[in-house]
C-alpha cells in the first residue's frame, strides 16, 4: 500500500482496499459463466450507436435538421469510440494478449467484428446523408454545392475570399529527402497532394491541413459576390474551396491530384500519478500528448491511388485493418452547425421548462428545501434552481461554506463564476475539480486555476480514482445553529447539458445524508479514512455490494410472496457480478425491467436464465442520462438515484454516489416516470434473447415517453 506525505495510508488505497474486500464477499455464481449468456461490451456500444443512427434514417422520427443532428452525433460518438475503446483493444492486440472477454472474444476477434460493423454503419450513414437528407434539404432551400458547379464570376469571388480569409491560415508541408514526413494531429482533415515540378519534372508530395479553426461549412450567402435575395441558403465544404485554390500554395508546380484523408489517434491519457508531483501540470502534458498518440483509424477516399495509400500507411504506421475507405466528405460531426440555421419549421418545437420551485418560492430556495425535499426532472424541470441554489448561497450572509464536486461544467459556467463570487464574499468555498474528466480536461484546468486565484480551496480528487459524484453541501447559520443543505444529482453541474440531458436533482436537508456527504468531502479533500456510510452508497466502497444485496433481498421476497420487483435505469450495464445476480434473481421469479441507454452485456428472455428480465433502450430528442434503481422490498419501496452506472469503472475505479430518496411521494413519482418509459413504444428499442435490438411494436396507442414528459411539464407550468 502506498503512503501519503506523512506516512499515512493513501486515502485512495483505503477506498480501493475497502472496495476489494466488499467485492470478495460476492463470489461469481458458477451457474452463469457460459459465454453465450453475454453481449460483448464493445459490440454492444456499436449497437447503441446504430440506434442513434436510426434516428437519422427514420424519415418520420424527427424534423429534418434534427435528423441531420443525429448524423453528427453518430459520427462524433464513433470518433470518440475509436480514440478510447478501439485504441485500448489495439493495445491488447499488439501486446499479444489472448485473454477472452466474458462473451468469449479475443482482442483480434473484437477488432474484426468492430471493423465489419462500422463499415456497414458508415455506408448506411452516407446513403442517408447523400441520398435522403441532402435532397430533402435542397427542397427546403438549403443547398450544398461544389466549387466546380458555380459560374466563373462566383468562382472568382470565392478565389478572392480564399486569398483573404483562408490562405493566410494554411501551411503547405513538403515531404522529400529534405523534409521529414509532417506530423498530423488527432482528428485532422488533410489533403495529400501529388505535384510535379514544372522545371525539373520531378514528382513531389505535400500535405495541407484543413484548418479546424475555420468553419468546415462555408455559407456562401455571407461571402461578397453571392446573391442574398433568393432566400436559399448555400454551403460549400471548406476542403473543396482549398482544393480548388491549391495553385496559390504551390506556384510553378503542376498539381496532379489531391486526395482527402483524415486520421484518428489514441486519445486516452495515461497518468503515472505516483510520479506526478503536480497533477494539474501532468494533465496539461497529457492533453498535449493526445495529438501524438498512435493512429487507430485512417479514413481515405476510394479514389486515392495505391502509391499515396502506401505512403500514408507506412509513415503514419497504420495497420491495414485500420484503413477505412469512405466515399464523400470525411468526418461529419461538423453537421451539428446546421442547427444554427434559422428554420424553426425544420427543428423540434421549442419548449420552456417548468420552474416550479422558482414560481412557488421565488429566489428563496432554502425555504423551499426546508419545507420538503424537492425533486427536479431535467430538462422538463428547469436547471435554473440548481444555479439559483449556488447563487443564493453566495449572496446570503448567513451561509458560511459551500462544498461542491465539478466534473463537466462547460466552457462558460455560471456556477463556477458564482463559486468565485462566493469566495470573494468571504465564504469558505471548497471545490473538487475532476481534472481527468475525459475531453473536458482543458475546461476544468482553466476553471481550477481561476478558482484558486480567488482563494477557493481546490482539490483534484483521489489518485487513480475519478470523482464522478454530483454533490453540493451548503452550511448556513440559522437561529443560532448550523443547518446543512444538499443538492444531489445524476448529472453534471452544466446548464447547457441540463437542457438536453434527462437527469434528476434532489434538494434535501436530511441529516443522515448530510453527515454522509460531509464525511465524503473530508475523504476527498483531506486524510479522512472514513469508509462507513449511513445511507449513501459510495464507490468503490459499497455500491456493488449494496446493489447485489438489494437484488438478493428481492429474491427472498419473491420466495415469500412471489412479488420480487426491480427496475433499473442507467447508461450502461456491463458488470459481470451484477449481471449474474440479476440472472439469479430472474431464475427465482423476480420481475426485472432494465432501461439501459447504451451498452448492455446482459441478454434478456433466455429460457431458464432471464425469462423474467426485459431490457429496453430509449433514444430520442433528449439524451437519457439519469440513473435510478428501484426495489419493491416487500412493499417498502426503496429507490436510489445517482451518478453510477453498473460498470466496473463506476463501481471500482471512480468515486460515485447513489443516494436514497426518502419521501414516499417522490419515490412514487420517480417510479411512475420509470413506468412511463417502460411503456414507450415510439422511441424505445427492446433487446432480444440474441442480444440484438428491435423497435417495439406500436400498434394501438402510441406512447412517446419524452413527449409525454414535455406535455406534463407544459401543463404544470400553465397551472
């Protein structure tokens, strides 16, 4: 065991040792080890992204620009999947690891299956975008053009625009005996250019990066020389404009051909924290190193000739299995920018979320929480009360301290600004900023330094454990004594995602929970070795243990009364121990409904194994992000909300919290929400016993759970 600065056990080791001890009490059942009972985690994720793609493929699922948005989300998801998950499997493969996953696949077999499935998905995506969405957009007055399709005067106007706005940003890089092969950063879009020297006739190769600091989609209406009166919105691709003006970059050279390519690198940051004296600096170095990770995917166009392919493959050190031929534009995540178009008729209807706390109590949110526990269901309920909670604490002279965890807060965070104001007002403010929040590290570093500059006590979490819990503790002096107010959530302290992610927020003054949260903050920021929590489930200490205990308890109730009942809603279910416990419960007659948005390694409906388990996934307008775990408990309903999915990383490798809901009316409210989602037959997919997903038959009354929640929110707001 490592020791801290004063020879004490490192608190991380205390957390992890406690988790291992608890895990050891839950032996894997020998009855459920057959590989056919499980879905491969990586392939399950691809099934999930297919469901995202289906939202774009379905002409009736969403308004036109929202369908384009799902093309973007699918593409962005896939990029991240390769940067993290595929990169990890590649590491295993290259290290010669032959260990099989719970479903029986080796790393090599996983890579083969991933490639086959992704190639099929990319073909479906492009078929949808080019042959369905683009023609539909054109009918609506939104056109994508190529430079070669424009008249000579308009091409000249574009050439002037290129010289003024784009040319100064470009850097052509040669590759020959005098110039090393140019470095190419992660997610970069590039042009491989074949040239001939007009004087010597020798063949040359060069690379030009399509700059990411410029808009990928150029709106012609904004460029001088183009008609702005016919109301048609016209776009060209930035790379197309660059290709058609390469002569400006290579004077006296004959441009034989140019070819687009794009690469994705391993972007997972590995940090040797024991060697990192300054975690902040180490994270910054890690972010920079992302640009240099090994290439895990090289996208090229079908027309790229073999010599150019070989040159790229050799110098980028890419395996042939990681080369993907893709027709058309490469990297379509940029299509999200089309949502900026002012065409409300092609988008989802706008809605104003309900702010019932504000309407009933105004800005006095402390009075609202003292009156009763307050539950919000975002985005149907406004995220504003969460912001107001921090704002009021910052301004209230009776508030003594604020403690908060921050995981993903966004680039323009009103909450962080309010915490800074609170510190300047003389409050004791302690913030745990998780620097290892993947792809949000840069934002978090900026905020961490800004908070430190105004005197906030900033901690960076525990070594080797990400802090993913969503907690705020406010201490206020009231009537000569101290009272503690809590906000506990399932989502991040980010108002932007609070508008598009479904999450729960609970405000409470419950003393038992307040004691647990205070102890957890002490463990995160100091040397506390506290590991016994009264009501809170805390990973990696006791979450898996308690979840499995509650599953086993339903087995006992099923044996006694034949009324065992479990509903779990989460983003992912891949933990083998928990899956085996659920299989065991199903065999004992417990009725189990699982709402799993993404990866699910459990197979429902297997005779004699999971007959009593149903698995659905809801993909809709909002990202289903909330986690809720309901157990009937013989009629004494028990329900937990929180930040933890049922994954080894959440149960063993992160500081997570699941918190109980005590108010019986709120338990019934959340359970009713879950039942509505389970009845969805419009946006829900159901997993078969083979591990594949099928759209639920919606004959009869159509039930769209997210639409129902929107209607309910509007009704509450108007009444």
